[in-house]
C-alpha cells in the first residue's frame, strides 16, 4: 500500500497495528476521558460515569485477551522486554540517529503494561467504592468504612492514571520527533511508511505486514469482554 510521507510524497507502507488494537486504543481514550469528566457528577451523570467505567473495564479485559491471542505486535510477548533491553533502547534513542521501532518500544511496552494495571485497579476499586449517596455496584457487599476507603483509593488511582497518560503522550511525541516516525498516525491508520527503515525480522527476512486479525479470535475477545460487562452491570 502507498501513503504520503511527511513531505507529501508517495511512500510504501507496512501494516503494523490491526484494526481491533486501534479500535481498542481510541475507544479507551474516549471512554477514559468521559469517565474523568463525569467523575464528580451526581444523579444521572453519575450513571454516565458508571457506564463509562464499565466500558473501560470491558476494553481492559479485551486488551488482556488480545495480548495473548492478538496479532504479532499486539501480543505481550512482543513488547514486554527485559530491563537491559529497555536501557539499551533508551541509550539508542539518545544517539544522533535513533532507529524507529516497528511495534511498541521496550519502554513503551512497559508503559502499556503499567497503564493496564492501573486501569484494572481503578475499575476494581470503583466497583466497591462508596461516596455519600453515589455507590459502586458492589459497595453494599462491603462495610461503609471499607467502601469509603476504596473510594479514596479510587480517586488516587485516577490521579495516577492521568499522570501516566500525560507522561505517555509526551513520550510518544518525543519518540516520534527523535525517530521521525509518527506513532500517532501509525496507531490511527495501522501503517508505517518506508518499511526499509526497520531492521530485519526472523533472521534476515525483511519486515512484513501483519496477518489479518481474524473474525474468530476478535469475536471471542469481544464476547468475553462484553460478558464481563454484562455480569457486573446487570
């Protein structure tokens, strides 16, 4: 496939991110912002916050499943790297001509994992949180004191999440600038331009397009995530 590069010239591309990964990413952005905007809401808007939280829970569940059965670069085994790899990559980024990464960078992979952990804890504490008359769906199953404490933890995790998000966004733009590789555009289109920039894979083989995500495994991941939402919300 041919796309325009940063100068408007036609350039060959390589498919890196599958559609389910991209839909997950941008949906998570949208629902996380909605949950944040309605976090202090009362009445009907609190229910909007609650359902935004359910959506985030389902998306996080999908990503955990997709990290096992998804396409090449979406799998945890592809981007959860050793700490020596992380340090080596950071040193290379600070070199005069840093090379771009085909999938997630080693530091970026650990940021993905950390964000998922915080999201899961945020959702879990929200389910049991109690704050005046606004209660999580499972708050009645714990004592009032514990529900209140979990509500405080929930708020603290929310602050931590957005601190990490700001750091993540800054790192994305910094890496994009250093490597001349638009990470935001790649996550939107699924493709990166000029495949020759990337190191060989599987020995001496050139980088290749990822295979289609497949409706069967995509449907399985979506079904499991939706089932969890149904169990918790209904």
